[in-house]
């Protein structure tokens, strides 16, 4: 009797699997399988119809002449492997971009052979990463990128800008800065919001931007109706692009803030009583639309408005995308060249902006090219602050009251007293009724003002809160104007 006939099927499968695959776990306890020498890792419990580890194992056993095994034997073998892997080393898995050794960054090209781009301080090259340095996770949303072209001398950037209908040079440099930020796994980047009149090519421009990172299969999608589906879509890819937004609910606005700066979602694992499933996510986000109505202040700080204009000459979709597909290797190569130059620049980090990492990236881009990205970013935030104020009657009323304040003198009242003061100011002599959504209590007013703090501070009105023996208070002030430097020296 042969050794194979003596051993149960599950032992044959387990021995084959451990000889041909490396098994490890992530920090949340999920066990992954990685073919020896290959950077792509697959969760062993995946039941996907294509590309699951179960299928990978079955094909390997069949091709190597070990036989065809039933589902029970495979399940028992994988149960044993999973139990053994829980004592193995912990290693993270990444989608599309990943940090590497010695300050390098990796970009997954989505190829079957595992070839990826290694971006390091002295340049970039195409390699197959060491599985112990980078583990790629692939999903249905992971498209294949072409091999980038080297030594493009910036030609690809010019080709991209020629295909998109960006309205101004400031918009162009912000789009380039965002693309560079998408190649950095640890840098939160604001969400570009492509706006413009009908026919400006907002959806087409959005597709062109995300396909540089996600490949030709990358596309825009409608915003999911609930946060759970949005998180599932975000976790399965790198760049999430939502098309044709016409309205933004408070829940969707809050979810987008979390996507941009990072958060974690926890829910009960299926078919269990006490186990939970954790989903961490921080992803680049892209939006398109003509107008989404009132923008909340916290989301405004995380947006990057990119305005497009209607093209003078129309082209067919087939012609446009054929030209784009031909130019994509050069575009990607130019973006990688520019990324290396930008990362080599030492620049100070602006400390007055919420998205400080992106502001630092804009400063580095200015140091490498001198295109004025940081100034354009500041101007875009000013425009967004104007949009927030135009859509918020409370902010308008606070600014109206601030005009009567003496600079350098703080006004301190309880939140209820502030509500009465601002309500009288809004009513005016005409005693017009308070609008829908106006704060009804001091607590609601206090919460609204805290949310508006950054927007009002950008207009020179500071809101602060505190507590004394008498109780809590809200304080409003306008900083005194600073004299010019020559006058300061004279004193």
C-alpha cells in the first residue's frame, strides 16, 4: 500500500499546502495564504467564485498529480491550516499601495506575475516584491495597470492635462498634487470634487484620474444608500469615486469625512454570537457633480474643488479613450518621475491647515516645480468657506454680529444668551420668523458653533468655550489688527 493510500486525504492536502504556500495572519486574526515567492495573498476563508485560495489549492493539487479531493477533505485541511497559522507571525496586507523597506513605497500593477513599482528616494523601478516586505490583497475592483514608461521628461503630465477640461492652471496643479498623494499609503488626501456646467466632462475627467491609479477597469459609481455598503465598497479598492452627486445627507457627509482621514467600523461577525468583524479604512475619495447643496464645515476642510469647463471641440468616446489608453503608460511614468522629485524636496509643513500632510505635499510640489500648488490649495479652501457661509444662516448672522464687535475685546455669554442675541439680530425690526433649522436651544447653538469654528476663524471670528463657577460660557472675539512690520520695529 502506498504512503498516499495510508494517509487520509486531509493530510495529503495539508502537507501539499504547507509545502507550496506561506500562511500568516493579520492583526485582526484573518489568515492569508501566499504562494511561495509570489506577493499576492488570499484569505483562506474566501468563498469567492474567482481567485479564492480554495480554488488555487485545488488546481495545484490536480496539476501536480495529487488527485481531486472532495469538499469535506478540503475543509478539514483548511481548518487545520488556519489553526496552525494563528500562531504564525503577524503581517499586514495592502490594496494597490504599500509602504516598503528603507523608505520605499510600492504600487501594485495588478498583474498575474506580481510585478509592481517600487518608488524609492533615488528613483523608481519595476520589481516583484519580496513576500515578506509586501503582501498584496486583490479584489474584484483591483484592475491591471500597464507597465509605466521611463524617462518621459514630463510628457505624460502634458498629455493628461490635454485630455482633461480643467478650467485653470490652479486646478491642474491641485489635480497633480492629489494624484501624487494617492501613491503615498500614509498621507490622507482631500477628496477632489469635480464641478462645472453640464457637458464639461466631469465624469470623463474623474474616470481619467482614477484610472491612472486603478487601471482601465476603474470606474465611477453611484453613492450607496447606506453607510455599510459604502464602507464595503471603500474597503475593496484603493480609490473610491462617486459620480453625479446632487444631494449630500448628514450621514453621507460624516462617512466621507471618515473615509478621507481614516476610521474603523466594527460589526458582529456572521454566524457567531460574540465575535466581531473589524474594517479599517482610509482611502482616496473622488466626487463629481454640479452642485451638492449645503456643504458641512467639517467636510469642506476635506474637499478639493476642481472646476472643469466645456470643451470647444467635441470628440467621440471611442476616440478619446483610445488615445487615453495609448497614453496611460507614459502618463503613469511621468507621475512616478514627478513623485520621486517631490519626495526628495525638503519643505516646511503649514501648521494652519487641517489637511497638513497634503499641504506639506503641495509645498514639496512647489519646491520641485514652482507651480504654486500650496497657494492654489489655500484659495480653494477660501472658496469652500464661502460656500459654507452662503449655505448657513447661523454663520452669516454670527459674521454680521462680529462686525459690531471691538477688535481685541472678547464677548462672553452663556449659550442661551447668545441664542437670544443672535435670534434678535436675525429677526431684526421686521420680526421675521426664524428659519427652519435655526438652533432651538443653547446646547444646539453651542454644537453648531463648534462645528463652524474653522470656517468662522478663517473669516477672523474666534469662538471659544469654557467654564467658570457660574457655569459654562461661549466666547466670541475678533483679533486686533497687527501693525505692519515697520511700525512694530518703530515701537
